[in-house]
C-alpha cells in the first residue's frame, strides 16, 4: 500500500524537472551574456590595437622627419649641396623608402591584428548563442523527461 506521500511523488518529479529546465535556461542566458561581454572586451581591445598602430605609424614618420632634418643639417655643415649632390639625394631617397616600408609594414600588422580580434569577437558571440541553444535543448529534454516520468509514476 502506498504511503501518504505517494500522491505527491508525480507532482514532485514534474516540479523537479521544471526547476531543472529553468536552471538550464538561466545558465544558458548567463553564458550568452558572458560571451557578449567578452566580445565587447575583445572589440575594445581591437580599437586600442588600432590606436596603437596609428601611433606607431605617426611615431615612425616623426622619426623620419627628425632624421631628415638632422641629415640635411649634417650634409650642409659638411659643405655638401643637398639639392645638387646625387649621392646625398640618393641617401635621402633611401631613407624615405625605408620609412615608407616601415610604416606600411606596421599598418599591415595593425590591420591583421584588428581582423584577428574582429574574428575572435564574432566567434565568442557564436559560442554564446550556441550555449543558449544548448541550454534550451537541455531544458526541453528535462521537461519532456519530467512529463514522461510523471506519466509513468501516475499510472
């Protein structure tokens, strides 16, 4: 003969499944929010990285300008005509090419880093969406299992 609480067992099982499903949904939503926050932080890092790349570019140009002025002054002090002396002109042209190459390489590396961080943020958001979807599936499965258990216990 069943005990006095036997009548509550099916309801308790069903309630337990509902609580489990709600917990799974809340966990999925929390994971998605965490992923969105991480993606925001990655995008913030991308913007900081882009600003650093611009600063490196500007710093390199400033070094070039400073060196150009110093070199012209040095050649002038040595009595070499900057406009007429082809070796001086070639030297200055080579310095310009090096600076241009340095800034182009730095700009490319900055763009590559920004692209990497953009992809990383997108992947993080996708992981959050996947976690939410998985939690919904788990919640549905818990509820379905609870209903099945309820029906088995009740009959």
